[in-house]
């Protein structure tokens, strides 16, 4: 599939079928994630894959909406602030590097016929406790993964995205 077509097809799904996602498929997606670039190639990320229903319910309890419990898989994207690159002014690039990797995850999933959704408004401390994350490792995003029970409107970008000329500036702002 052409990249632009793939990007248009990716959407935030909150409805999944009951079909299980095979471990081989999850592994294929995470192999693509492993290829993501990062600042200074430090790769300050870890991905915790949750497939057991009881554990999915625990992780879903960190989020206020019930639909997350229906996902057959939740991948928790975590950032390792202990190894992340910092700019000379101290800015930590961990979140940026993890976001690039998560974007690879969402596109790889879409390419394989699955759907995802970035969930960032969750109780990160509760999630870290459930996963028993070591110090310096922060859960940054919950990524539900599954076969979609809905389809993306690939034309939605015409009305839901800002006009090209509103976001692109040549030579100066």
C-alpha cells in the first residue's frame, strides 16, 4: 500500500471485533517499531504487551472510558528517562522518541488490517504500579490494538485537517 494511502487509512478506533490478534502479528508490528529512529539512536523505549483479559481490565482501570476493556490487546509504550538523550538546555527527548516509535506501531498495525488508538489521558502512576515499572521508566501511551469493528473514512482529512497553507510556512513564519 502506498504510504499516503496507509496514512489516510489509519484512524483512532474505539471499537474492536472479538477476533484475537495472533502473537506472530503482534511480533511483526513490534519488529517495525524496533526500526523507528530516535535521538542519538538511544532507543529509550519499552513496550509492554497485554493480552490476558484480567490484565487488560487492570490496565483499563487507569482510564475513565469503558471501551478500552474491549480491546483484545493493549500495548503500553514506556519511556526510559534514564537513557534518553537531552539537548544542551536539558530538554528530555524521551517522549518524542517514544511518539515516533508509536507512530511506527500504528502504521504497521494499519498495514496489517488492524486498528489502534493513542490513549494518553490515563493515570500513569497507577499504570506504572500495575506493571511494576522500575524507576525512570514511565508509561507514556496506552495503545489498544485489534481488528476494527468500524472503518475509517479516508476522506475525513479534507474537512478534519487544517488547510495546508495554515500549517506550512516557507522561509519564515
